[in-house]
């Protein structure tokens, strides 16, 4: 019997779970998993985290100071607490997102990344198990440059533009997350529905980034993210990593069809290219309305979920 498409995909790409759902991760056995404020917010409704939540709320109630400041500290502790539990489940890495509301502040991003790594290490999770997830603004790229030099590996997220992707690579980012589905969403919303999966603009973008990174001999991992269908995932089989929601993992696991490899690394060439600076980054992003809009709305959504999470915790502390 042909193995499931998920089993075949595991032989071609590293499979990452795009969830903080403890039971789903346990069941689907991804190599890595990822969290962000949206996923942590959902995770806190799950019974498996009830003990963690009560413990951190009790800690918060014992603290002096402004309630909003205490709520922020509790959210940080919950974020690391969820990540610590997930780190015990996966053999690879847990991506943990720094504050999206600081996405345009390099120093604040660096400070929060160092704080999260220290909190993980205090909880017994070595930094080699963690990826610090940072929005790929120019400030985020600069933060990653500093953090990578300190041995703190980064996942640069919300990637929609080739220059944006290459800037992350040049900064030495461990991994980038180009968003396949959100790119497609933008084109469909603007009346440009692709005729086939090979014409899907999100799929084409990730294939192009992957090919260019391999051509340059870049060590940065390309991890396709934000999938809308199994067809998009299958069209990127062979990409370094793919981060996939539990429902799409389940669909792949239920499908026995043949899964051909779509992406293969080619030998690197000697490439002479000018380094990307802030002016080039800003100009190329400004010339790309899709990337500009999707980066901004992505940051806003994560920042909003982080604020909601903090408000929920503040209310429960009262």
C-alpha cells in the first residue's frame, strides 16, 4: 500500500506544525512547531494548559505593580510555558514570536528575544531548541543580524517579497517563513485567480525564493507557511520545511496518492550581488503593494491578538 501523502512528504521536507494544540502535535508528530499570539490565545482554551494558566495567574496575583504591566509579564510567562511544554513533544525547534507591536523597533526586538531565550533556559529548554520569530521589517532584519551573531537563531516571518527574503538571508537568519496562502488571498481579492496550482502566485514566490537561495548557497532555511490547501503544500514538496495547520496535516495523512518531489536543491553558483541596504529594502517593498499591505496587516493582526491576550489575562487577574 502506498504510504500517506503526509508520510511521503516527511521524506521530502521537514514537517512543522503550525499550532500550539498539544494533542494535535502529539498525534501528528511534526519535527518542529510554531507559536504566535493567535495560536497561544487559542491554546489557552485547551484543558492541557489549565494547570499552567492557573499557576501563572497565581504568580501574577502575587505581584505588585500596575495590572497591565503584570498582565504583560504573565503573558510572557504563558508564552514560554506553552513553548516549554511543546518543546518536550517535538524533536526539533519551537518558534516563539516576539512582540509584534515592536516590529519596527530593532532594540526592543533584540531585548525581548534575549529575555525569551533567558526564560527558556531557566525553564531547562536550551536555545538550540528555540527559534525567535520576528516580523521581517527592516528593523526585524537588523535585529536578526545581531541575534544570530549571539547564537540566537531566528525565524523571520511575514515574508512576501524577494528582496525582503534575500535581506533576511544576508542577515544570517536561520529560517524564513514566506506566506503562500496570504499571497494568493491578495491576488484573488484583486480579481486575479490563478488558472492552475503552478500559476498560484504564492507557490511561484516560494519556488523562486528557494531556487535563488540554493543558487547563492544560502544556509537560511526556506519554510513555506500559511497554506490554504493541500494542493499548495504538494506543489512545494521538497522545500526545506513546510509549516502546516493540523487540519491540512490530517487531510494529507488521509490521502494515499503519489506525492512527487517538486523542489530539489541545485549546486550553488559563484554569485556576485550587491548587498541589500535599507534604501533598497524600502524601495523594493514600496514598489510591491501586495507585500506592503500583507506585511502591515500581518503585523497588525499579531499585535491585536497580543493585546487581546493581555487584556484577557488582565481581566482574569482582577
